[in-house]
């Protein structure tokens, strides 16, 4: 049995970890922290989990130094994980970090986008936790940097094209739309029901912190630097991300040929579904699941390609992928506790 601690367990990603792991046959949550709800039981905060964690009480995050488990999921805010992860690793805990603190390998890039890093010596030791690309190093990792939600959809959408050298690496555009849960569980006027329910807007145009993460990983796949124009949007939905990626093809390629490349790239992946030609993803069809659905179209005459991906930002974009990483780290069947169909209605 894998003993688990969740730091920051009362946010949306923390809840999703609790929900998914409630049915994991090889995992037991022994510690869940929450500064806001310390002293309360999990069902006091999340009534839907009544009967699953009735005896589990949220503890104070400041007590993290006493945690001795097998695996720690850190769902703390950006900047907070780097303060606790070194001590967790020193205590022989394996850590899956859901913040952005260890995703960027280059300290200078991290500083440019986030500021100073208090544990920069771990940046090159962390394994980027996208199983479809890094399955083997994840198996032995002590620290896994769980990818961001936008990067997950964008990287999976574009990786096969870059591996094959089929697109101009300076022509990549990623246009993404996210549900409101991507902003977290805290109260905020910009993400309140009245502000969002009838709106649809771009935000952080040209300045979203997921841009360097997308470029970093796509550059690894291409073997050369990749420049990405990334624009996120907020839509009036609770969860889900739809990403539409555009790029110039280096040569005229038919949709059928590209479809074959994607089918071969992801044919053995348990959580990537390449849709039939002419079909494109809908966030409603991945809701509550760990799937990434991908559809694509090649305009041979104009030498353009369009790839559309859909994920649930809280599952494949966060907690589901974190559990997928844990399964790999402990040599379990990869879809353990995750092999459920989407909630499409």
C-alpha cells in the first residue's frame, strides 16, 4: 500500500486527488493539509466525499516537516512548493508537484517569468511529468513536475508534428479556451458567476506563464528552438480546455497521412484518443476523465495544419495526470483508478 500525503488538499486540484484516490486499490491517504480548513474533516469541506474520508482531518501545512509517507502530492500555490519540497525529499518522500515551481529547467527562464527560485538546484533534477513523453525517467524519479493544464493540451497536440520535422518552428500558434476552475477555488471578482456567465475573453495576452513551458517541451521534441504564440481565453464553463494549434507545414501533406502519424504516435497511449478524420474534440466529451482527445486537419494547398485537443483541466491537466505519474513511479498499471469514461452529460 502506498501511503500518501496531499499538501494543499482543499483546492480544486486537491479535491480531484481525493476523489480519484478514493478508489485507488494501492493507495491510502494518511495526511491532507489545508491552512484554511485545518481541524475540519474532509467531508466537512467536501460533503460529496462523505463515507470515503470521514476520519481524515485537515492538518496545518506548517507541520509538513513531520510528514513521512511514500508519496507526497504538493498542490500548493506557485512559490510555496519550492519552500517545502527540499525537506520532503530529504525525508525520503517521493514528490509529485502540481505547481509551476519545478517545470522549467532553466533558472534564468524561471526568474524571468516567476522571480527568484528558493530551490533552483532541483530544477534540473525534476522530471517533467508528461507520461506520453517521459514515461521511462518518471519511473525512477524522486521529484516529478506535473505539467500545467494549457501545456498538456498544447504539447500533446503538436509533439508528433515536431518529432517528424513537418512544421515551421517559428509559425506555431496555440489558441486555448479554459473553464473557470483553472483560476483556482479562491474567491475572485473576475471569475465570479455574474462576471463569467455571459462572457468570453482573452487574458494575459502575450504574458501567460505557461508559454515558456510550452516552448521548452516543444523545443525538446523538435530538437531545435520552437517559438510559440500562445493566447489563453476564459469561457463560461466550470472545467475543460480546448486548444487549437496552427502551424505552417514544410511540405504539402494530406490529412490522412498526418492522421496515420498521430495514430502511430499515440496508438498505445491509454489516455490519448486520436479521433477519426473529420471529427474534432469537445470538452464535454472528456469531462471528469484523464483523456486527451485530438482531431486534426491539413490544408495541403496552403500548407497549413490545424490540430485541436481537449482535456479536463483538473484531471489530465492536473490531478489525474499526477495520479498517472504516481502509478508509473510505483510500477502499477498506468490507468489504475483512472480508467473511467468521461461524464458527458
